[in-house]
C-alpha cells in the first residue's frame, strides 16, 4: 500500500507545500503552515459494519413506462439519432471549430420549442446576446427557447431544479463547465468528468434529453477524458470541410439505434438545410463521361449513398519519385490495391503519380469501395471512360479476388432508383439485382480486361 503523502496548508493564504517551513513562500506569513489531514487511502475492501442501503432488483420483463422518442424537428438529425431523442438520454456531439454544431443545436432547440416542448439552451462560450444574433440571422428569433449563459454546474442544476424538467437541455460546451466541488480549471480532465457526471445524473433522474457539445483535438477525437464517451448514450461526430457546402452528422455510438447512421446537411445562408437525397449532391456535375471516374454505392448505417471516385494517373520521367495523394480514402488501402493491380494484373504504376479523390469531400471507410477504386485507376491508366450508367462495388483480396460485401440489394436498389442501369460486383450480388443489368466480376484481371477491351 502506498504511503500517504504529507502536505502543509498555509492558514493565511491557503497555499499548499509538501514540507513544513517557518515562513509561507507565497504570502510571507510566519508559522502559518499546518499539516493537513492525509488523503483517504484507497482500499479494495469495504467496511460494511456501518451498513449500506440495499438495492432493488427487477426482472427484465417488469412493466414500466414506454419511452417515446421526441422529434427534433430535423429529419436528418432524427435519422442519425435512430429516430429521435430518447427521454433521459445523454448525447455527446463533437466536431471541428466552426463546422456548425451550435447552429444545428440552436435550430433543433427552436423547432422543438415551436412544437410546444420545453427546451433549455445554456451557452458557456457565448453571451446570450451573441446567441440571439445567430437566432435572428437564422430566422428563429421568435422561438420560445429558454436561453442562458452560464458555466457553473451548481447554478445550472439549482435553476433546473426550480422548474419542470425540459424536453431538451443543450450544454454548449462541456469543456467550459465548472464545478466548485473539484479543484482545477474548466476543461481539465477532472472538471470535465465531474461536470458531465452531474449533468448526466440529472438527465437520468428527470427524463430530460441532454446534449453536450464537446471540443475536438487536432486529430479529430473528442477532447477530455475517454471515459466521457463511455458515460453518454450517444456519441455523434459533425464532419465536413469548410471549403465544401455539405456537413455530415455521423453516429459513432448509439445505445438506442444503429451505429454509423448519418444525416446530411448543406450549409446555407439561413443555416443548415437538410439534404433528403445525398446521392444527388455527391453526383452533381457528371454531365460528360471522363476517364478515371467511377460511381460507388456506399452504405452509411442503413442509408445507401452514391458517391463518385476520381483517379488521375500522371506518367513521370525515369528516375523521378512518384507521388501518391489520397483525399477521402485510406492511403494504406490505396497502396495495397496498387500492389494487387501490379502483381495480379501486370499493370505498372511504379513510374506514375497516382491521385485519388472522393468527390464532394466525402470520406469513405467502406471496404466495398475497393472495386470502384480499382475501376477508376484502370480507367485513368487506359484513358478510357467508364459507362455513365454503371456502379461498381466489391472488396478486393490480396489474391485479386472480388469478395462479397454486405447490403448488396440495398446498394443496387439505390442505384436503380437514380437511373443507373448496370452494375458490377461480386457474384453473390447477381441474385439481388433490382431492375438493372448486373455483371459479376470474380477476379480483378476480369475487371482490367473489361475496361481495356481485351478478350
């Protein structure tokens, strides 16, 4: 067991020292240092002699109140949540600065307030007047949202205890909150953990849906202790590039719905507008067939999204070092796919620069994009455009095989709905085609022969 550390506290100014000395180093008072009581030492065994409160058990089929989801007034927000806000749930939303987190939550709060639900919006980063300016710009100035600017969790919980529990409680942001029960400045690990725990406990006890806004680090992860993501019920990421119009609200963790579900928004002058059919957004501007362009039917949660994958091959003079640049896809997976094309299909990319881009700034993590990327690379290398009415999907193995992927039927139905009449993919998907011509591709060399016109 670790020996408890001694500490001495100045009775005049409150400063802490690790050893006793005659004069306080901070205020200069003499004989003012007194030994403080040692901190409680952790013990793995509880002393039960003082008693405890017994807990009650209940069976899984015990009758209880059915929790009904509350709509936020934004269909795309509800989709990402799995159907709406669950009463008593805690949602953590992260995203880059300026991406639109506060705008989205202000719009959701205003829509819920206009529908008759009690909503509370507490800002720790902006003054109440600044939030009102944004609401006026968005045309939401008349919404009956309870607005406050505060950072003390004690004051917030005291105020909430004096009123009926709201349907939605927004805290923007958790890194600015401060509890006087914990030492440390706002944003420190202990402060974030303690403030989040108190607010989540209030949400569970009162039935209010709590949304916490979280800052992100430079690598995109939510700042603060990792335990914060375990404490909440839903973790959402608001993604997008500032140079692009669209924004994607992605569900990373959801105890009440599917994971990786997305909602798509477009940033406009009047705030964030919902995009009901994101495939049309990511496929815009494809009037003329161009070599190196392939359409891939991606799956995000339960939603199919058609995106365009673009490739460019530039031949270099001998001796130059080729460059590999990727936007929106995994660079390691591109290197693997180039190696398979060279080893299994005899194509030479070692003396060429390879550029790969997912149009619209979209980010792909679906392994089924391998075949579409390979088709775009071969098309760019041969300088032969692919069919404008075709989609490509399938996972490529190191042996050059095109392996089956999940949700083939959903991908094909979404492609047929948008007018794509032909599809290429693994053989198992041929049984799920829906009104479109399907060509099964078993090996990667078959893809190369089809694009280059070999027999």
